């Protein structure tokens, strides 16, 4: 009797292992690949040079002719394999020092006066540490620098920001935002089109 129970238990274990560990994952992978081919492969953004990145993962843009994203909390920065927040509270001395340093850096880069406000997302990281978006306010704050660096009209840069502004989910969840990678790629495409037309 005991041997039979052991045999039944082993058979159930093998069946459930195959069903839950092999059949179900393969089925879900297949269905998601057919129904959502882009999302199931990482929502990758591709340009003429190949894969530029993912729509869901921020990148470290530091050159002045590009829009810069939110600070990253991962180590190294924007490490997709180590997503996570800093977990530092608003009264933490280390965080306060870090934010003040970022504020000073943004003021210097964007040539802002001491009384000009800086959007919070420009100096704080997100909960994932990999946020690919910035607020519309943060994008507009950088528009003058980007326009100057690229010898563009600021109105043209602002138009690109407007064209790349994503609306809240379902029209009410969250706030308007701009995907930094998409916006920077659009900037480069516009430059290529301008050079191609002889402008």
C-alpha cells in the first residue's frame, strides 16, 4: 500500500512538473508571441543601425545635443538586470546631498537662475531606477539647450516634444510623459532629413 502511494505521488509530481514547467510556459510563450510579437520580445526600438533600446528601459544620455532622462538608481546606471529603487527616505542625508548635487548640475547645464524651478523627475530616480520617460515640463526645460546645440529653432524642438508626448493611460491614469529614447531618435531623424534636403 505504501509503495503504491509513493508511486502515485511520483507520477503526480512528474505530471505536474511537465505540465507546469514545460507545457504551460511553452503555451504562454507561443500565445504571447503570436498575439503580442513586439511586447513579447522586449518592446525593442530598431533604427537603421540595429537595436537602439527598449521602449520600457531608460538609457544614459549625457551629450548636450540630446535630451537627458531621469537619474538611475541602479548600479551601474540603467542596468536592466538590477532594477530597483534607492530605498532612501526623503529625510535621508545621503539622498538630500545627492538631489542637491543634481539640482546644481541641472542649473549649470541648462543655464538656469537660482529661482527657476526644476521638475522633480529631473533630480530623482523612479521606483524601478529605469524609467524611460520624463515629464513634459522636464523636456521643455531642456529644449533651449538642445535647440542651441543642434542649431535648431526652439519652436521646432518644442513641436517634436509635443509630437512625442504620450497621454495618460486610459486618458486619466498617470500624467503626460515623453519617452526620451524616442524623442532623441526623432531629433536625429529630423537632422538626417534636413541634411538630405540640403538645409
